[in-house]
C-alpha cells in the first residue's frame, strides 16, 4: 500500500462519521472504572498494612534478639605463659 492509497483509506474512514454507541455503555464504563479504583485502593491499603506489620515485627524481633550485640563466648581462652 503506497502513501496515496493509505491517505485515501484514511479519508474514507474519516468521512464515514461516528459509529453509534449504545446508551448503556457510559454507565457500564463508569461502574467498571469505579470498581477498578476501589480494588486498587484496597490492594494499596493492604500492601501498606503488610509493610507496617513487617516493620513492627522486625522492630520487636530486633529489640528482643539484639543482633548488633556480640554473643558471649562459649569457651574460655587458652592459658599461655605459665
């Protein structure tokens, strides 16, 4: 298809006019959009809740286990120089 044929095809499409749209399509689209927004909002809130719970769980574990403190030695050092 060369350039002239493409331009002619586009002109034909533009001259046909607007296709009829069913009247209930707008309402359906609005309801679907609202449902998607509610689902996304719910997912976002659940993820934030899980992230906060993970932070609290880590803080409780760190306060109890104190991983930054060196554990006590389980053996005595060797005695030398007697």
